[in-house]
C-alpha cells in the first residue's frame, strides 16, 4: 500500500523547503518509496477530520492502511526503520544516527524556530532587536558545538543517515538570517545535503505545488 502524507495547499514559504513535509518527502526519495500527497488548506487543518489524524492541526501526517502518524521526526524515523538507506545496519552506528535525529529536533531546532517566531510575530515591537540578539546568541552556541563536532567530515557519523537528513532540514531554516554563513563547514554540510539527488526531487515536488509548474 502506498503511504499518503499531507502537505500545505499553499506553503507559507512559497515552496522553498521549509515546510516539514519536505523532510518526509526527502526520506521517501532516499529510500525509493513512492508516496501520495493530500493537500490541505489552513482552514482544513483545523477541522475535525484533519485533527483526527493530527491532534494539533498541523502537517505533515502519514497514513498507510490502519497506521496513522504525525510529527515529521516520527514519520522520518518510521520510514528509516522500514526501508534500507537511512539507518546503518550496525547496532551502535544505528543508535548514534537516531541520537542525531533527536539532537536536530530537540537541541538545534528550538532556538532556530524561536528566531523565526520572534521575527514573524514580534518584529514591530520596540524590544524585538534585543530579543533577536539573545536568540541569535543561543543559536550560535548550538552551532559552535555542532561545527566543532562535524569538523571536516562530510556527515555527522560516517555515512549519510537520517540524522543528517533531519539536521540539514533544521539548518536550512537559518538561510535568511545569514548566521550559517559564519560557519563554513556547516554551510558546506547543508550544501552537500541539498545537493543529494533525493533532496532535489523532494524540493522540486514541494515547489511545484506552490508554483503550479510540474517538477522537472
């Protein structure tokens, strides 16, 4: 049975890869798993039918037969567990890859999302600039440690894994802030992720929804 995911009918970023369905699409593309997409509007996301699938009225969701999942990290983990290509077969390496998935979502992403929320919702407030400086300091603290750990390696722990997929997806959110430019090895790391054919296919599919043009 082909899984079905949900995505924005019109993404707030115009299809630039920031919506979380991009992560799920990327995972599907990496493992070669076909998938269907059901588009939902902002209004539909808050309706009972969608909230029966995602209790918090967000995207993405995943449906396959009787299985219903929500949260992009959980969905990517499920895909990685069921298909070869995103998690190492060796037990310790597999555990480390999963750890990096959690690190991306629980340690690196929160201050990055805090920055986005501050800019979108509070930029007209007189104290916004000061708040952004504090949030940016928190982001740089995380990136300092991540940059040191990555060093000159291509990926976080040997071969590319679901941990890298999630981490790159999180770091992409920093592009507009230019903070990532301060870390050449992390900028190169993100570029390697975006350069993967699977990512390009996922990005093109998401962009096509918002531009009306079919993916190349």
